[in-house]
C-alpha cells in the first residue's frame, strides 16, 4: 500500500510500542466521504476514479504494553457477502499484517472497537465450520453499550451493522459493553466523542507522559482535519464539529499522536494550527 515513507509504522509512546496494522484498502464514494464539501475542493486532496470512488485505508493499531497485546479495531474482516464484497472489495489483510508484526491471533489479550460499523469490527469474528467464532480466542473485547444498542435499532446507518461481528461475543460474555469513558488496562482508556454515531469511543494510549489517540471516524483521515469537513455518513454532523473542537483543544497543545482509521497513506501524525488558524498535519513527524 502507498504509505508515506515519512510516517513510520512503528512508534513508541512512553514504554509502549505501537505498530500500525492494515486490513487493506477499500473504496468509498467521494461525495459521501466529504459530505457537504464541494468536489472541486476535496478532489485536490484525494482524487476520485471514474466511478467517483476514493481509496480508504483500514488501519488498526497494535499496542504492546509489555504485559498485554492490545488490538485497536479489526477492519472489514473476511465475512462480507458476495454483493458487499463487490461493492467495497474485501482485502482481508489484517491477520497477515499482524503476522508481519510477529503475533498470532492467540497472542491478542484485548480488542477495542471504536464503534460497530462493519469496516471497524469485521475481524472480531470468523466463520469456522459453519459457526461464528472469535478470531482472537483469548481476547476480551470492548465497545460501548450505547453503540451496541444502536446497532440493533436499524436507523439510517443500519446497513453498516452486521450482528455476526459482535452479538456472538456479547452472548458468550467475551465482549464487554462499556457505559461511557473507562479505563481498560493501565494506560489504555476510552473516551466517548459523539457525532459519527452517538457513542463512538476514541481509544487513548498513555505512557511516560505521552499520549496517542485513535479518534476513528470522527476524523477519518488527514484530509478531514478541517472542522467542517465532516463525512455525510455522520448521524450528528453538528455534534461532530463540537467533538472535533473538544478533541483539538487537547490534542494540539498536549501534542497527541493522532491515529487515523481510514487514511491509506498516513496512519498517524501530530497536529498544529497554521497561520490562518486551520488545523493541519505537522510537516515534521517526530518519533517520540
Ligand atoms: Zn463508521
């Protein structure tokens, strides 16, 4: 994949080691991706093909804390129907990416889903001998209870939820449903940032006075940093903007490493404000 050579795929946050993993690239409609932003503006940053599709990464992050291996997000997975696979593609690269980082599914202790849209939790489960099984057999899985309830409401984004990605895990007790901000392990916590969905949770990684944040679909790529460049998929776009303000008010002064869920070139980076006050990616990626 065409990842920027300026952005290493392994970084340290204090005592923790973070590795950027990928389930591959899929394609989304450019108009949906950039909401009310005119194509003349967004296509300069991310050119569309003849079908108006743009490439979108499926980025997971492996956090090694020393005594735990934590997987943030699980991509699209390998269970899409033929029709869905035709629309989006099904690159199914996450387990290879994990293998390249030196780990097997059995080595994962904790899996955290920011929310339950199909392109964020697909590898939670696999189909094995006709039944659904946990891909990461020893892991405890986490998401927000409100998100899980919403996944069953069949609202505007109902087509993006597949129960087989989470219900079997909730039924078996392997997935824990959280009510709001929570610490999951020392240095690993979640914070709710509403907008894309009501209960989307960002994943915070803190060690040695440094912070990294997987902000997920609230700011899906480095091309979506402008406060108002909100995806058409967002259920509460005005709240997305408020959540982004709250996020930037901490991420910029505290110099958080921001992890992008769908950027196919830049998995993470630091943010700053330019001379006009617009939020931009820092040109220098300083490994911390
Ligand atoms: Zn989503």
